[in-house]
C-alpha cells in the first residue's frame, strides 16, 4: 500500500460503525496493549473551539519542554495535520506503517468490532504517541460525548469543555442541554475546565463534574482587538493572541486556566498562546483585497462569525457560502445573509456528497433579502467576488463548511498563479 492507498482504505471504513460504543474501542486498543495509557493526556470536547484550544494548549506544553502529541479532527489542508508532535505532522511513511499494522490485526477481528474512519485514525494517533515516547498528548474528540472513541482514555489529567451548541443533533441530542449532558459526562472522569458557556450549560457541568473551573470574565480586560488578533489582560497578566474573534479570547481563557491547573508558568503560557496559528479560523488568505475563511458551520459558530464581522470589519462584505445538508442551512443562512453588512451573497458547491446545492443556498439567502448568486465553479465565483471587492473596496468572507477551506485556498492559489 502506498500513501494514497492508505487514505483510501481509512476513508472506506465510513463515518459510522456497526457496533457503536466504547466496548469496541476498548477491545481494539487492547489488541495493541492500550497505547492510550502510556502517557498522560488532556481531553478536549465541546461543539466549537476544540481545535483552537488543542493548538494553544499543545504549544504551551511544548514551550514548557514537553514532547507533546496533538490530535485534531478534522484536518483542513492535509490529512497528516490530524496527528502531530510539537507541531510536526506525522510523516507519510508512518501513516503507511501504522495503517498496515492495524489493518493486518483487523483481519482476525469480528466484523462488529471493525472501527470506523475516526476510530482507526484515533488508534494510529495513540500508537504513534506511545512509540515516539511523548511526555503528554492533547486529544481533541470527534463528535464528543460519552461514546466518542477518544473517551477510552481512562483518566486524563484534565478535561476541557469548550463552547456548547446545536450540532450533530442526531447523535448527541436535539437540545443544547442534551448535548451539554453528553459532552460534560464524557469529560467528567477528571477535573473539568469549561468555556464561558450559558448558565444552562454551566449548571449541567456543575452537576456532572467532580471539580469544575470556569474562567472569570470579570477579571478580563480586552485592550485591543482587530482582524489580526487581540491583546488582553486576564487576572493581572498580559496576553497576545493571533487568532481573531471574541470567541478566541474566551477559548484562550479556558486554555490559560487549564495550563495554570497543570502547573505551567506564565512564560510558557504567554509564548504558547501568542505563537498559535490555526487554519480556517478567521484565517486571512489575502489582504488586498481582504479574503478571509472561517470554518463556521453550525448556529453558535455562525452567530459568532456574524458578531465578529460587525465588530472587526468596517464597511460591507461579500459572503461566499458552501454547506452540508445536515448543518441546518436554512437556520444558519437566515442568521447572517440578511445583515446590513452583506453587499452580496455568493453560493458555491462543496465537494462532498452531503453538500447543499449552490442554487438551494442562493434561494435561501434571497428569501432573507440578500443580493444572492449561485455558481457551479468555485474558481469563477471567487474570481468574481475578488474583482468586485477590489473595485468597491469590500472584504470577502467565505464560510459554511471546513470542507470548503482547502477548496477556497486552492482556488485562490490558482487565481494568483502561485503558492500563498
């Protein structure tokens, strides 16, 4: 098997398993002597903010001198982003080696115990971190909840519960409170640090956690904030953040409380946070004209994007949107397309079988009063948006699906004829 063969095999396992639950994951990890218990872990769950928090915390630990594994889901531009050590992605040769090793072991496993795609990748990560003698690993969940494959870790040092909102409602529950119960229960086997969520979520965290720490927003002072990041003072200490948006400041507070809990010093925390970049989070792809991509794809994330646009971007913008059918496109688009700052709404396809058609997205936006267009070709759509933005001094903001991130970047690279 070559590298592409391995990726094809892993993806062929599918999103869902015949035998959901942790019993299967425990069995599979047991076949490899439970690699997930060979090093301490920090467990990060929630609806939004997991990836950013994972990146910040992994950087803090590396600054402290720890050999730190980082596991994220999904990847944005390259499959190997999922599994890294001290910001170095797993080499393709190792992906090949572990894929072959696990695949060979699975030949004697009952069909009901076959992993899905995420479970397989999680097992690669566990093995890689053990074999590379990591001091610690920061593990982001998949969907989260009690039955997530990452919940096989018996006793994390600490768990982070990030922003909770409606997403994956067919699996985690159809209300914020039900989702909060799943996420908080999955995190509750150790002390929990929770993002500044609404009171109803905090109440559930208090009921499920044996020890709970909540950032104190009364001790936060934001001293500057723009599309390139923020500077703030928290509990008397100064911090600098390259990730833009008010939600990223709250993510950082959650990480700061976690880092202090495990004994990191101020220097490691400051350097780790200030040095963190993370793709597809209000990511600036071009500055002239301004082109931003944000992976917002559920209601709380899109409401956050809307509020950050109002706060950080003067003038009007062109929105580019591509979405999947299971992300409540009608509700999401209604919460942003009709805003006064939207000069034009451009709907595009996403290269995914679950994608909403561009014409359907256009129609939803038109019903909200937006000047909406649909394009079958993302390159043509982006070229049109960038041309209008340059002519009329507008910004372009693309959003709606993390699957769109790589496509937007490749389309932009094609348009300028070189690598960014």
